[in-house]
C-alpha cells in the first residue's frame, strides 16, 4: 500500500509560481502512474496533470503551458511546478497514485490528503 503526502501549497499572487511535492512511502512508485488533481469549492475533482511510469505526461487544457509535472523515482517523489498562476487555479490539490503504468483510473488508487493553493492579490 502506497501512502502519499503533499507539500508546498499556500497563498500566491496572480502571475506567481508554486511548486507542489508529493512524497510516496510504502513501496516504490517507479513503475506506476502518478497524477495531480484539484477540487475547487463547489466543483468536482478534476485531473490537472499525469505522468506515466516512463515519463510521458498529459495535462488539462486549462493548465497546458503553465504547469509541469515531473517525477524523481530515486526519491519516490512527484512534483507539480505551477507558473503564471491565475485566481481560477485556486483549489485543494491532491496527489494520486495508480498501480497502472499509464492509466490513472484504478480501484486500487491511493490519494494524498490534499494541499490548499490560493491565488489571490
């Protein structure tokens, strides 16, 4: 069983940057897909970015060109670099582990507890 912990949320002004980190423990995630999701108040949770076991990435249209997902398998960590942040990026951001190599959907997926990101002046 994989446990996840997100770090790095906070308050940032529009146009600013934040870097989220997800620390995985319990076993290696190097052969697994990982992703970042977010849930804004009153809205459904949505996929922000995902990275396959081999490093292929995909992004929500709303964050393409602004956010970058990456992974460090030696440290068992996944990151989300968020640049040019907008107020509409305000949400709780969650890290997700999937035991699949590419697909994030799984009955055996694991979620972190979430970290709040607030973009406001």
